[in-house]
C-alpha cells in the first residue's frame, strides 16, 4: 500500500496549487494523508476526487467549512498499521512523551503545523512523522512532503521529497 503524506498546504494562500511532483504521487497512491491547514475547501474537494482514499484533519488555519467536513483527529488501520493524524502536537521538546500518552494505541502519528519535516520514534515504538509543507517552507531549506509504504502492519520506504522551486 503506497501512502502520500502532506500537511500545511495553505492553498491558495501560499501557493495557487500543489506542486506537480506531489500531484503525480497522489495519482499513484493508495492512500493520501493530509495533516491540516488546507485553508480552502476547494483543495479538499479536488483531493477527494483524485485520491483512492483520503484521510485528513483540519488545522488551526482552517475555517468553518473545512471543520464541518474534517475531524480534529483521524484514525485508520492500514494493512494492520494503526495510524492517527492530528494537526498540532505542541512544542518539539517532550513531543514523543506527550504523543505516546495521547495516542497509546497508535503505531504511526502524522502531524503538521510547524512546517518542519520530522521523523522520530519514541521509546515505545510510536513513530512520529511531519511531512513539512510542500508550498510554504518557512525557515526550512526546501518545501517537502512524504511518501511511504505499508505492508503487513509495517511502515517502510519512508521518504521525504524536496520541492525545488
């Protein structure tokens, strides 16, 4: 099962559209995960139409129309892998400890908000992933998103993709 993971797209506030390489990966994905800050409901509509399966949450920049259609926290089981998605996890310091307490029955937690790519594993085995942002790199050297694979309950082939502008 092939995953595409993104967050903090801020379309059309920071970009008119998602980058072409990201759309190409969406087209071949089994599951697309978006960890919030869509900004415009039109992107949700397009991703729903183009995705085999979409898992998304709202972020702090998402208004009432997006909040009406998306949860604050999403949970899914993907080929035996227990995944949770949330926009905000708080400060980087103590993040693993807080997330382990908040998501005890989760194998992988996808989050956004900071626009900073993140891939760590807590001592309990909880994997935390932030794909960064494909449209608003902020203080990062590149805009980014993630792809990964799931097979028999295991997450593999996790790869950050840089968007060259």
